[in-house]
């Protein structure tokens, strides 16, 4: 899943840029920073693929059953918090796709956590250090995005 997470991190850099732009005063940047909808499609396809590999849910999922699924759960929680903050601001049309990406990302992280838990039950255990190397950078990018989003809201008086 390392390549998937790295792909998401690259897209999160783009999301950061899109939400950092003051579209009222720098409309020329809107042309430079647009969000590629292929990233949304990528996440949706991964969600569908992983969901088909798992049995239907019969109850609540307990977060953090394995270390790697716990990292996914933490990232998903941060992502959901960012999503709530995004919808507290008035979105510019150029920010709509980035907001959709954040929504789909939290869904992807939920499904990935379930998939990683299922792998654990099949006795496929990842090394702790490798898991940290994969998920900690994503967590850092999400936290950084949330901080920047909060600072932006403070600047506009919300």
C-alpha cells in the first residue's frame, strides 16, 4: 500500500496549494492550481475494489485492531476533521474537487483499515517500522493541511 499512500500524499500537496490560494486577490493562480479529478476516480476505484474483497459489515468496526489499521484510523479522523473545516468556509469553484477528494480520502482510509485488519486475521503481519514509515508522513501531511485550514479560517474571521 506504500505506492497508494505516496500517491495520496502527492495529491495532498496539491490540495494544500488549492486551499492556500486567495482566489479573490490572485485569480491567476486558479489557472495554475487545479485539482485533477483522476485522483478522485483513483480513490473511488480503490474503495470499490477493496470493498468487494471483504465480507459485508455485520456490526460496528472497532478501530485500531492492528497497528497499520490504527494508523489508517488516525489519518481518517484527521481527514474527517479537515473535511468539516472545509465546509465551514465558502468554497471557490476551483476548490470543489479538492474538497471531494478529501471526502473520498476519508472513505478510502476507512476501507483500507478494514482491509489491513482482514490481512492480519490471515496471519499476514507487517513490520512495525515499515508501517510507521508508510503512514506517519501521510498523517503529517493531513495535520499540516488541517493547521493551514484552521489558520485560513482565523484570517477570514470564522
